[in-house]
C-alpha cells in the first residue's frame, strides 16, 4: 500500500506519518509512506508512484491541496483523497474534489483513526478469493458479489457478470 502525506507543517507531517503507520499495522510489510511539503512535490511523486491513499493539506504553498486533488482525480480516480486542514469551514468546498474523508488538524488523532477504519472496510471490498471450478481456480473479487445462495447442498455465488455454482468439489460457471 502506497500512502502520500502532503503538509507544509513538518511537525504535523511526521506525527501523521507515525500515526498512519501505527494504524495500518496490517500492511506493515508492504506499507510505503512518502512525505511532501508542497503540492508540486506531491504531484511529481504521484506521477511516479500513483498512491492508493493521499492525505492532503488544503493550504499548501504554490499548488493547493484542492488543486492537487483535482489533478489526481483526472489521472487516477481510485486514489482515496483525505483532506487535512485547520479550517473546518472548508468541509463543504472539498466535496468538489471527491474526497474520501476530511480531517481537522485540531482533531487529527481521532480523525486518522476513524478514516483508517473506514479505509480498511472499503479496501476489504477489493479482496479476492478463489473457488475451484471444473479443476480451475477462479478468482472472485468480493465487491463483484451481489449475493450468495445455498441450494440443496450447493452454494451459488451471483456476481455482476457470472453465477458460480459450487457443490462439493464440483463447480459450474454460468453467465448471469
């Protein structure tokens, strides 16, 4: 998991990084956190890294957090953007930039803990599991599952495109 933190307050930048690292313990083997103090630096880093999550201060020297969010939304819409600011009145303005969350700096400790729990819930939707179908392992993304049905000792998994029927070691694939 790649995370970017962009804030011009160096002390808060370090505190946020440590807190985010602690909260994302489950990803400790694959967690990368990059730190930026300006919007320009962040966008250059973003072009190389395409972050999964970006914590952006709204007020940055040069390119603002809003402008940086607008740029990454055009490039890669599945980056989770979390705005961090001392100005709570900007919460409504931030909606134009499709953020995942908004954290006030004066409550960053509780805000980061809350947003990490929400991110973990959303990210679990991208989890993939495998089911054996006619001797072939088929990967199914949890977010694609519409519902699972039990029918006479069989399990039928209905996804957005297919219907998987699993009975013991046997399984069939049908188009939904």
